[in-house]
């Protein structure tokens, strides 16, 4: 039981074979994987996913990067899922990420930062619905 958050393992971490390491860290702290798929975003789909950042200076590069290779999308369930997952991944900029966090271990830069995590319950629902139909969730 609990509520949900949404994550993507980003192209750099997938390309470097960190799917297993990251998924292990996620399960070890008590998240249950409700849905999971490896897929590749087109530039158009990546642009839509990150539409909230449209006006930011890094938007164009972010969209190119996120469509540059396959990603792994997941819906995760746990009590306090959104906040606890953000603690597990650490700060957006890996230079600021705490010891023991996913980004400390796997992120390469502020852009290629290994994983995405939803910032609110509302966005967790929107982002999960972006990737998964009802019959893909267990
Ligand atoms: P994410 O949590 O997926 O949400 C937005 C993404 O934009 C962020 O992780 C980074 O990968 C990327 N990004 C690139 N530059 C910046 C920046 N200066 N500030 C915040 N996010 C950035």
C-alpha cells in the first residue's frame, strides 16, 4: 500500500548498464515496482514530457538528451513515495547530492543525472499516465 511516484532511468545510466544497480537501490529502501518498461522517447514525446520546463534555458538540450537513447520508466509505490524517492535520488546537481543517493553514485552532470523523480503527487499521476495504461500496472 501507499502512494505512487514516477521515475525514469535516463539515457546515460541505461547506456552504462546501471539499470540493475539503480533498481536494486530503489527496491532496497522499500519501493514496490508497480509498472516498468524500457522505451525510447522521440524528441516530440520528450518535449511533451518536460513541457513544464519549456521556458527554461536548458529545455532544448534536455529534450535532445532525453531522446538520445532508451530510458526505463517505472511507477513506484511506497508510503510517502514522492518525498522519500526524492531523498533517495538526491539533489538535481550531482555535485550537491548526498552520500548514499542514486545521483551521488551514478549521475554524471546536472543534465545526465541518472534518474528523474516526480516533484508532487499530482505530477506523479500525470507522468505515470504518460507511459502506462491501466493493464500495465500490477
Ligand atoms: P529532472 O529531475 O528530470 O527534471 C528536469 C531536468 O532538467 C533535470 O532533472 C536535469 O536533468 C535537467 N537540467 C539540465 N540543466 C538543469 C538546470 N540548470 N537546472 C535544473 N535541471 C536541469
